[in-house]
C-alpha cells in the first residue's frame, strides 16, 4: 500500500504530466493551424471606389500605391489623371494622360481628357492639335458616348476660340447637344447630369457671334434652367 507521501508525489507527477501535455498540445496546435487571412481589396479597386464617391484625394493615394507595384498600368494612370482633373490639377492630369497613352496607345480616351485639361490651362493651340489627333485616331469611332460628347464639345470650342469660325463650330456643338439629349442616363451615371450646359453655353456664343439672337437666347434659357 502506498504511503501518503508517495500518493501525493504520484498525484503531483501526474498533474505535471497533464500540464506538460496540455502545453505541448497548445504549441503544436498553434503551429499546425494556419491563421485565417483577412482578404484585402487591391489598391486600384479601392481607388475606383474612392472615385465613385467623389473622394479624389483618397483615390490618388490608392492609385499611387498601386502604381508603385505596377508602374506601367495604363488604366490606373488614366484614372489617376481623371482624379487630378476633378481637383483642377491639370498639369498633373496631363502627365498621367500622356503616360496612359504611352503604355496603351489604342486607348484614345486619355487624349480626350487631355483636350479638356489643355483648354482649362488656356493652351488653345495645343488643345486644337490634340482634338485633331483624337478625331483622326483609328479608335475614335469606338469612344463611349460620354467621351464622344466631350470631344465634340472641345472640338467646337477650339474651332470657335482658335479658328474664329463660329459657323463651323456649330456642327460639333450641335452633335454634343444631341448626344446629351439622347443619353441622359449615361451622363447621370457618370456623375455629370448637367454637363450639357457647357455645350449650350458655347453654342450660344456661336449664335451670338453670327447674329442669331433668338437661338442664342433659347440656349441661354435652357442653360439657366439646367443651372438651377
């Protein structure tokens, strides 16, 4: 029969053994069970979401992180350029649009936005050359309706301002107004439901310059309604 001392010692030994086994099991369990990875959204997608909600500064930050890893991503250069454009940082926008075209020459959309940036910077001659490059580009017919509207607006503007051919400027401006009238849902989706105003304003100036006062007044009245 075991003495009380031996019994206590045996119980202590078993307890230490159980504790040791538990520690070993815990350690092995930690080593063999992989930690669940929390999925993260790529920076380019986070940038797109920031663009969609109008947070252009955040979009630029996300695109910057993405471009550090993928420095030749033409699409992201284009989108970052659009973000700079919205912030009226037109010089930065132009640089990004140029890189977008360099890395993917078949995409004519960045050239369209370059026209707008050049006009905003009062670089009318450069804008005129860019418009000509867009309309002669082999991918020009493949432009989406929104970009078709923009290039028609820019074309009419440079014809009026640079070439001083007010009657000729009416043709692309009429085209811009027609596109806006035909595709309001597209302009709404792009976050520019009232951008038609820009074409109306330029067309009104053309009508004024050639003496068509009634047409000028009609465009300005619609311009005011859209502005309200």
